[in-house]
C-alpha cells in the first residue's frame, strides 16, 4: 500500500462530507486526510472535526485551486489523492488510482465517461471539446482533462504548484504540465454520483473562463502547435486575396492582402516566442528529472 494523503477542497460541503468522510476513514484508516475549508459558512468545519480529520480553514473563499494548494502544502505523505467533498467521488475508487500509481504512473486521473457522469449537457459538451483538443496537442488520448479526482506523486506535483490558478482549472493545468514534463499519465474509469448540495460553478460566469482553458492547454504544452496553423491560415488568406485580384486581371497588392500576410507573420513569431518561454518555464523541472 502506498503512503498517501487525501486532500479534499470544500466550500459549504457539510452534507457531502458527512457522507464521504466516514467511508473514507473506514476504508483507509492509515491515510492522512486533509479537508481544506475554503471560507465555508455552513457546518463544514464541525463535520470534519467530528470525523477526526485534519482541517485547514481559509478565512475567506480563495477558490478551488487555492484550496488544493493549501492541502498539498500541508500533506506529508509521498502521494496525494485529490477528491471532491460533494459526494460525487467514491472512496471505493481510490484503490484503483493507487494500483496504477504503484505500477509507476506519476499522475493517475479518475476519468468520467458518458453524459450520465456530467453535471449537465453543457458541461459534457465542453469537456468533450477539451478532451479532444488536449488529445490532439499531446498526441495521446485524454479521457478526462478536467476531473478533480486524481492521485499524484507529491514531490512532482509541488514542482508545478506555481502554475496552478486559484480557480477551477487546476486539473487542466496539472494534467498538461505533467504531459509537458514527460511524466507518465494514466486514466482510470470511475463512477460519479450526483453531487450533494448546490454547485459553485456558474455557467455564465465560468463559461468564458472555461473557454480560456483551451488557450491555457496550448500555452502549457506546445504553443507553436496552435500558433503555427493560425499563422498559416491567416497568411494563406492574404495570398488567396492577392490571387483573386490576379484572377480579375489586377496585380494590385491591396491593404487587406498586406494586413493578412503581416498578421500571419506576427502570429508565427508570437508562437515562436511563446514556445521558448514555455521551454524556460519547464527547464527547472527537466533539470530535476536529469
């Protein structure tokens, strides 16, 4: 059995934790269990104290990612299992993650499958787009980019802590960072129950933020793989515009042609610069592996 901690970010999740913690402590009595109370206004802290688990309390809500970082800093074991406190993740599935970690995987992600495992059709659609885009980026199938149920080597996770946002996209960031660093990543199918209580994710507020995940995926892994096709398309439109003028018996090099070609060159140079910055960002991680 691996030496592991369980970190649970929680904001007003007293109902879910009352269901999850007793089963968790019963199944894994030797595990270090840490609940990060992210500025809750309900009985989250009291439920944790009654369950006999460690509680870290934020004086105000800092975000899911910030809670993850607080829990990771407090964890003392070699591996960390992250899971939600809303009742969606079953403690019984933790063993599946641990088994894969014992086989040598650095990051093991509990992958949801199908519409039944998602909060809504909109969330399922967005996650499907994320998974396919990220799979294209890393050239390996990614079953669930945004799952918060995962097991990771603590030492390697801590090297990426500075990259993590304080909001909800920490799973995306860590997954792509592990791929970018050349670590081993595996996905394990899990069952997901309907959450207890009200979700803290707003479709309107977080829709744009989740859309930005697409760009974060590109910049974290290989920016040039995104910028280069965009540059080719933009410059190609400029050349197409010029070809149309030639077809109409005119050799005019129009302002639109110039603008599109120059825009393509600028986009390519931005991608090249981003690629170099990304390499520098992961330089220390690569040196540690060497």
